[in-house]
C-alpha cells in the first residue's frame, strides 16, 4: 500500500491527505458525476460558477478534486475519500488529484445526514444574489472547509434541501443524483 502525505494550507485551515493509492477510483458511479457536470455546463449554469459534486458510496464519498471544474471533470479528476478525521483534519484518499477545500464540509454532511447521498455545491457571488430571496441562507459566514461552516450548513439544511452559503454560493442535497440535479434545475429555472 502506497502512502503519500500532502499538507494543505489554505486561509489558516490545513488538512493532511494520505493517499492509499494514486490510481483513479474504479467506482461504477463515476460516469454519473461526469454526466451531471456536463448537463449543468450545457444549460449555462457553470458559466456563472465553479462547482463541487460529491456522492456517497458506502461509507466513502466521491468528489471532484481541487481546481477541477465540474463541467469538465473526467474520471481521473474524481477522488474517493475513504475516511476523514475532523479533529485531526486528516483524509485517507484514493485518486490522482488533491482534495478541494470543500471536501471536509461535504464529508461531514454525508455522514451526519442519512437522507443525503448527493451534494451539488455551486460557488459564485452571482448565484448568491440570484437565489438568496428564494432559498434559506446560513446565518454566519465561516472559512471554507471549517467545522463551524459544516455545523451552520447542517443547521440550515433542516429547513430545505437547497440553501445559500453566505458570500460563497449555493448547496443542493438529495438522496440521488437525479433528485439533487432536478432541484438545481428547478431552482435555476425559477430564478430566471
């Protein structure tokens, strides 16, 4: 087993990633993530934002890696997070890319809520403006990837499956990719 350690420092937040393998994940759900990303790009939504899609896979999650646009994601751009320790901020991962800063929050949401199997996060100030009147908004602003942000998002998700993250973007959750994607499309159409 190959173990590679990476330390990330982003706005006073840091986490370590230990790669069990640098091979790409061979999860059968990878094509579904790629398809949803392309569909969001095709309707023009990703012109206005950068996205993160995560999908629960047993006790693991699949998520696009750092600096990878959801609309252009390929199999090798998706990493499989095997485990995460939020206290020590340590990931155990499989894949070729580094985890994005949103990964800790996605992991915590997936593991805190049994009814969440998919998270689509679209970051962009324009989306905050577009959706803020229609969707519940988290009350406080916290650094990306922080435990505090995850707690605030979880609290706000009690009201709705789609929320606005203050000064960041929007977050949609569902039990399936279809449910989450339909929620994004419906919200986008209603905001035109």
